[in-house]
C-alpha cells in the first residue's frame, strides 16, 4: 500500500509532471564493492517475552570469572565474547501496563501515548512517543555514504501475531509509527531478492520481445516503423544493462528455502527460527543492512512449545508462583531454548568469515538479547535481561556486570555510542541524564 | 537634379514593377527573406506563416504593417496579390492541411490508457457484481468491542459516514459503553488522481479501500489526541472500489465518533458525499504503482506518439508488477492453483485468454505457439511460465500500441476503437464477444455498443476529463483573491464553485436534450446556500445545490460561470486578456503563438483612474501586440460586468462598464455584441463554435487529428451535430462510430 505524507510527494513519485524513477537504478546494492574502507559494524536486537527466572539466568559473580546458569548454558562456547548486564531497569512510567511498557518502551526509552489499548491493569495506552534505538542508529548509518546499505534495517519476526497493537510492536520509526516485523521467511526472501528474481524473469523474455517487435515492424509503413525502431533500441539497451549487471554478483546467492513452512503453527517455530536466522546472516553477508531486529512472538506471548514437552502457553506459565517448581523448570527451559536460538545465530556468524574484512562476522556484530520484563509473575521492570554477544561495538566482552538499578536508556545510548553516534539523550531525557554506559 | 530624376524614376519603376508581378514574385522580393520560401520562417523569424484571418483581414493587415521594417510600402493591389498568394499557398487552414496532410499516426497507449487497460485486464478475470442503485453504506452496529455476528443489533443503510455517538451507544439497541460498528459498500471515484482520505475518529478505527486485506488507514490503536488520520491513495476514475470501515469504542473512552472524509484535488476536505457511496459490492482492482513519464501534450491532448527510455522502463516495471500480482493471486484469477493436478492443462488456457484480452484479438496459431506454448515448454516451473507469459504479453507491441496488425481493420479493431474512444481502455467481454460473433458490422450494431459504453461512469469520467482540458481547468488551481477586497472568497467557496461547474457540465451533457448551446446560453448557475449568500442569490443558508437565477446578472452558461470568471482574473482585477483568449481558443478554435516578449501587466495602482478596459487597451496598443490582441481583447471586454470573483457589477472606478465587443469570423464578417449574453447568443449560432467544439472533442476522444479521418469529416460531423439538435451525447456517439470504421492509416483521404 502506498503511504505518502503529502500529495506532492505522491505526485512526484507517480511521475505526474516529473520524470519516472528509472527501474535499473534499483539494482541490489553490491556487497563486494565495499572491500576498502573502515570495518563494518552491525547490531542485532533479539526479543523474547514474559521475563526470566532470575536465579536460573543471572550469573552470581561479577567480573571475568563467572558461571553460566541453566538458561544461559548454550552460550558456553561464546563466554569470552559475551556480556551479562544485571541491574538495568526499564524506568519508563506513564500509560499502559507493565507488559505494554515492557515492549513499547524497551527500545524507545520513552513513554506511551494515552490510548485505547487496555492492558491487565493501569490506564489504556496507544503507541510509543518516539523512535526506537535501532532506527535511530539506522538513520545515522544511512546518512553516511560509507555505511549506507540498501535497506538500512531489517525487521524479522518469528510467530509474531498478525495484529498491530502495543503488545506486538517494538520497533518505531517515530512517534506513533510502529513497524511490523516480517514473519514469513518467503516474504522476507522476496523483499531481499525479489528484485533479482524479477531481473532474471526479464532477461529470459527480452530476446522474444525483440523478436516480436521485429515481426510487428515488418508489417508497418516506413514512418510507423521509426517509432518501433526507437522502442527496439531501448529494449536492446535494457538487455545490455542487465547483462552487465550480471557480472557484479552478491557475496553469496539467495538462499533456497524449503517450501511449505507455514508461519502460523507453533510447531513450526523452531524451523521458522532457523530460516529467519539463515536469512538474517545471508542479508548481512551481502550487506543489505547492518541493523536487524529479531522478535520472537510478542509481549504476553502465549507460545506453546510442544517440542520441549511443554503444553501450557508461555504467558500462563510465567504467572505461576515461585514455589511452583514444575513451572519454574519449564520457564527455565523456555528461556534456554531462546538462548539456543541466540547461540545458533552467534555460531553461524562466528563460522562465516567477514566479507572483505578480517576475522569472523561475529567479530563485527553485536547481538543484544533482551526481554520485556525482569520476571514474569511480578511484572517487574527492574533487572531487564540484557545479554550481549559479539564484537561489533568495541565493548570489552567476557564479563558479568552488575549495576545498581540504572535506567536502560543509558544502555541504549551505549549502543549508539558504539557506532560513533554520540547521542546525549535518548527517549525520556531525564532517564538519559547520566549519559551512556561505558562498556569499553 | 540628377538625384531628383533618379528618385522619381525609382518610384515610377516600383509601381510599374508591381503591376506585372504575380503574388508569388512579390512575395519572393518583399517577404521571403523573413518568412521563408514556403512560409516556414527563417533564423531570425522562426514562426510559421499560418493563421486564422480571413483573406480580407489578412490583406488589411499586410497593407498596414508589412514588411515589418518598412510598413506601408506594400499597399493597394500589391498587398492584395501577395496576400492572396500567401493565403492560398500556406496561410489558410486548407493550405495547411494540403501542405502537411494529417494522417492517422501509429500510437502507443497513453499513460492513462495503460493504467486503465491493466486494471480492466485483471478485473476481467474477477467477478463484476451488479452495481447497487441505492446510495449510502451498509451499516452494522454490534454490542461488543469487536464486530461479531451474534452481537449485531442494527443492520441498515446509512447515507454517509459522519457519526457522533452518545457515549452509551449509537442507538437504543446498543447497550453499554463498549460497542463497535462496521460500514461496507462501494466508493465511486469521480476523477483519476490522488485522493486524501481522512478517517476521523476519537476512538479506534480502520479504513479499507480497494485492497481488502491491507487497511489504508490503520488507526485501530488510538494513540494520543489526534483524531484525524489521513492517507493518500491513487484511484482511477469512474470505477467502484470496495470500501470498509471498522470502528470500536473502548469502555473507558468518554466520547465516540467516526467519519469518512476525503479531499479531492483543489477542493476542501468534506465528508464523502452520499452520491459516491453504495451499499453494494465491488471487486478490488489492480492499480499499478509504477511511476510513468508524462505524455506529450503539445497538441492540446495527451498523445502516445513518442517513446523514451523512461517510458520503456516504466512499462517494464509495470509488467513485472502485474506478473507478480497474477502469480500471487493465481487461484482467484484463473480458478486453478499452482499445485493443482490440472494446473498443467488449465494454466496455459488462462494465459491464452489473458493475452487475447491484452491484444484485443484472438491469437493466431503461430502466436499461440510463440506467446503460450514456448514459455510453458521452456520455463523451469509453472509459476515461471505464467510470469513469462504475462511479461511477453505486456511488453509486446500488440498490447502497447494501437493497431499494429498491418492488415485491413476488422471487427476486433472496431471493438478496440469503440472501447478506447468511449473509455480509454480495453473492450469489455460483451464488446469483445460481439466482435468475435461478427456482430459489429452494421452501423446499428456499432451504435448500440457505443451507447452502452457511453452510459457507464467510466465514459462519463472521460468526458469530464475532456471538459477539464477544454476549459483549461489546470490553469485554475490557485484561486486566491485579495483578502481585503474579497474577504469572504475562501477555499470553501472555490471548492463549491468547482462542484457547481461539475454539476452544470453533467446536467447539460447527460440530460435528454444534451444541448451544447446551453454551454453559452444557460441563464442559471448551480448554487448552494453558501454560494447563494456570496453571489446574492435567494436561497436558504443550508440549501443544497440547485439551479438558481436572479442576483447574478446576465448569465451565459460556461462563459460567465463564476469559477471561470474568477479563474481568468487576477487577485483584485479582472483579466480580459485571459477571458478573451479562452473564448478565442476553446470556443472559436483560434490558435495563438506566445507573445513576442514577456510582458508584465500594467499595475492598476499606477493608473488608478483607468478602468480595466482602458488599461488593457493601453497595454496592448503596440503594433506587435495587436496582431493577436486585436482579436483577443474585444472578446474579453464582453465579460467586464463580472468582477474578479465572478460577481455582477455595473460600474468600475465609478464609471459605467463598457462591455461592447466584436470578433471577425473566418469568412471575414464582423460580429458585434454588448455583454456576455449577446456574445453567447452569437456563439450559439456560429459555425465556428460548432466546428471548434467538434475538433476539440474529437481530438480528445480519439487522440488523432480529425482531418486524418477524412478531409470532410469535420463538416460531416458538424451537419449531423446540427441535425441532432446540437446533442453532445449524439455527437460523442457519432465521433466514436465514424472513427471506428475508418481504414487503416489513410493519408487524409475519405474512407
């Protein structure tokens, strides 16, 4: 659907009174061309809902010597490249219940508007009042030709419900401007490579188009023939340009997706997760983007993870009491599964050499795994889970850090600073007052 | 002494010389150096020597002002002879046609035709529900936060969507503080272009137009206090689009309201009027998003006579868009899914139908092999095959150009000409099948189909587009007036005036009589309460649009319509030049070159004692200006009784208005009049007016020069126009019918 902020923009793009945007300049950007220049930096923010079981999640000790608890054991191979940040709190208040503010203020650091979405408690709310940090950094990167990419950012989803409301959106391009993640790997594939497929389809017909033009031309008088000859010349030119473009390849080709993986059944969640991770790494390899978000379900997500032997919905489980040991065990398992997804993503990045650079892709990427709540049954917004993996932002990794209840805006600022974007405030200005977290 | 003799001798020799020189020889000596051997002009003087003056007026002009550097040296007999030569060799209309015989050019689809054709091609594979004659939207209210069948309590037709509900429910049947509503139906787009829709609500609401699964406005989550939610959408004119609004009020909210508003180009935002809504159903249309370079409009109508790289890329982009759409909606369009057992046999058949409809004719066996069989044989799978067929069809000159067969036109060509003439798009199924059955041969059969098409909203929309162009509405965008002099003339008045003009044009054109002369004779104007107040007519303040007389002075149809009077004026003063130019071009069919120098109008403040008429006359007094302004000004002065906002006045600067004027017919007669009504009466009876209207209309509807369809075509059309009582509807039908059976690209010969 076309959305334009003004009639004039629309008219300009529709070519009314202005030249049309040439089709061929929309060729995919060329990964290999960026061999020279400063090393790339990338950020992935991964989301899972309903909080964690703190004693099975957070390391006990601080510093470089720490033991991974049950939920985080999948990250053992990456211990030297990870950070756990305990004591970082979502201190944004205002309209909306904890779940809504948990996801809506998580990447934005700013209050929600009053609105008509009523949560389990508190006042009804609408969307967040500002943009999210991934979009802030994306804008910064896109403004610089050295770091500009074809898409700027990519939003991946796994089993995110189709509805658009304060519980299903965490990425905002501005106040009241949420972006929906793409749930369907085929849709994502089309977004990344549809253009190239179009060009393949086009190449396969241009010969016949010229044959057709010749046949028609032959039946016309001299003056009419001139018009078709001009036309034929353009077709030939397009064919040549497509041939030339063929010579400049992406670093890796489009991945082949197995057919028929439907995005709406919980049983498919592991497969969907794997496909989205593959697409994400592929997109990064071809430098289609350097910012990505990966959202698993939504705030209050109710996934039933049958492959883990769990039959109850995630959110329901998260509300069981602390003394319900069965529930605690299952919740620990659920977060361990999410952690396995993170580990799979990190593994793939670590096993892929950095295109046109040194080391592995993981050395140039920072993954941030986070959650809407500190703990599910209390709905606390304190001690929001933040686990970082990778080397993209120049942080000193391989540590467990404990803070004393600092606002998470400061961590969002740290992410921006990691890219060289020296923001002083982000989201609610009071919560940014103490500046960015120094993680170097 | 010697010198004097020589001088006298020279004079004597000169007149004696002229006596036995032919017009051509005089031309060669006195005119050729500036005007060129064939009137084609020269480096310093590039304009063509063509025009609309009668022979008599041309002679007078030559005697008075030529040669340019020595006016007065070509007079009397000499002037007569050379003018006669110039008139017959290249100046007159007949000479122009003879020198450059107009012919039917090979034309590609214009951008508008392309967009229409794509929309209709895809739509032909979907259901076309019968239009619902009722007006308004189907409204349902529910006793729950979400529209649920078992909670429905009201089911009716609401005339418009502009509702403010009491906080406890829209109707007594709705109980409680939580409720929802759904409005469904169709929306008729009156014009092609960008619409700004505003779904205004203090609660949560969504608007779907055309695309059934993707809301145009998604304000389901109310966030903050903003109640206006605007999005733009490009729509093609004359078509019905499915529309749906869903709305809900949350318990804690203190108020409830929802309205569906739109803003058309150059109008103010308003609630979508009942006239454009129906509670029926419509299939969604494929409106391609590709941007196109604009068509050539140098001849006054959009032509597909040029190709360019940008155009080639745009049509390619569009073809890819359609290919993607067809494959992702394959089941709905073809009745066959890609993985169905019989897909392999049914899909080629679907592609063949698609290509036939795109080409406007059945495929020959060779073409079936080329366009269908080969792609299916070569492609790696069925989806790729379908895509390839769509691309081949839409990138083929058989789709992109009109009539490339090269053979003698057949009934399929007739069908295509009827369709493109009436609605700038492909033949519909009924028309196509009539051609296939050989039922488009006789004049009766052809007229029957034409009349059927002319009765549709799409055809009405095309005629409306013609009027836009004929009345130069694209010059009437900015209607801002001096706020001190005309404080009440605001955007709302301007918007109402546009509607008033629309109503008048529709009323005349589609009435039974369809009498063209009403365009220059009608003594009424469509006014609503707001306009009546401004133009001092006697109507209630909230009166709907209706024909109104009185308080408006001496009206003459379009000529004095307040929109045109205000449009052809400056912010405080009138512009007789613009008004005169309008009459001369659109009603008398005259052609004018741009002014020789750019001239700023003399400021009224510098000449405060002069009337507009006096000031304009002063400004255009120089000889160089008079060649055109001698014609333009006296036409424009007839409107001086109508001020810069179209109100009637009897005086200006304290002096009585002088609205006398005249024009010269092509035959050389002078027609005099005083005021717009008399001008209207003269125009109504004038051959030139009929001829000009017919020529403009023909060019717009057929997009070919009228003379290319036969040198006598304009006169034949004019005679039947007169005989039909000047019926515009019958003229439209006659224009399309006569062009539908013309031979293949003749050279201006009679068919």
